[in-house]
């Protein structure tokens, strides 16, 4: 956890990215937003005061050296876009090869993934809810990076943990149809009887990356639903909650 000059707490990835590649995840600590969105909410579609949201995004851009982040209209799909498109395009991942043009996604339980190549010439941010993860949004982002999968480095930001993410048998079965070893990412639910399972999003994402040849994978382990003080959580709080940002950019210094 790092403290920004603007008194907001950000999470900095511990990963072997090239020196010119920077990334972070915002937390809900600091910022101007009022309850129930307190305090650093970047989601402009959740009912929060838009001026407060804009200020949070401005502070984030300043912290990143006045990088321009491109904010997507996320739809739990597999579309990947470049930074040349306007904000608000429907997509769940973006890539950049240009200094000053960063990638951003928003989450409140879904898995945020950042990617870069070993040379520091390509970056990507991916919003992987279970539907997008199932349909291949991470694989789509790796393809759009247009480099060998073995040259890609990945880091997982905070997402809902297996302790809190209960799903039905149909979700487990759908993942196993894509990749049989996905069975290892599900355990029977202790909360309800019947065919209910606790899903490990981090393991599911790792399996999908490894299956296409990406082996340099870092991060994971937090639970957004459990940690009320640091993270927003849709499953915990419902619609009246904010969003964290996961961003990646090129250091222009």
C-alpha cells in the first residue's frame, strides 16, 4: 500500500514489470465522495455525485503524471480496444503502446488484470467478471497485445475471494467445459445445501493464462467483499457502492 501526495491510499503491484511501466489500484480511502460511496469512487454510473467522481479521476491522473486514462463502458464482454477511441466505448479491456495514454478499468468484486510485455512497449488493463473470464476476455487482451504469450507479465488486483463468491453448478460446469482443470477452482459451499460452490476467480484466471502460454503471473489473494475498509463490493453492499480503478501507464520521466 502506498500513500499518494493527495492523501489517497493506492495499491502498487509487486511484479517484475519493466521500469517504464507503472500500475496501481485505488482503494476507497481518501477522496471527496460521501456515504455510501465514501471516499474515492471513480464510478460515474452508480448514482454518486458526478463532480466528486470527476475529482477522484482528476487526482488519479495527476498522481500518474497527468496520464490520460480511457474509461470504458464495461459490459462483461470480451471486446478489447485501443486508446484512440473516445471514453465510454463498450469494452472490457484496453491496450496502449503510447506514453501519456493509459488503460483503466473499474471493479467492485470482479477481477482486475494488468498486462505488459517484457520490453515495456505494450500494456493492457482487463475487467474480468466471471462471465468475461469464462468467455475469454483475458485471452483476447493477450492476443491484441500482439506479442508472444511467453513475453507477457500479468498481475491480478483485488477481487472477491473464494471465501465469499458462491455460484451455482451451471457456472462451475461452464468453466469445466472450457478447461477441465477448472474443477480445482471450486469447492462445495458451506453456506447452502444443494449444488452450490465457492469459486476461486484468481485460480480460474491463472489457469486460463497458463493455458495460452502466459506463466509469469503475480498478485491475487485479497477479498474485496471481506475488506470493508479498503474496498468497494457489489456483492456485499449492492448497487449503492462505488468502484475502484485499476490503471496502467507508461512512466514518462
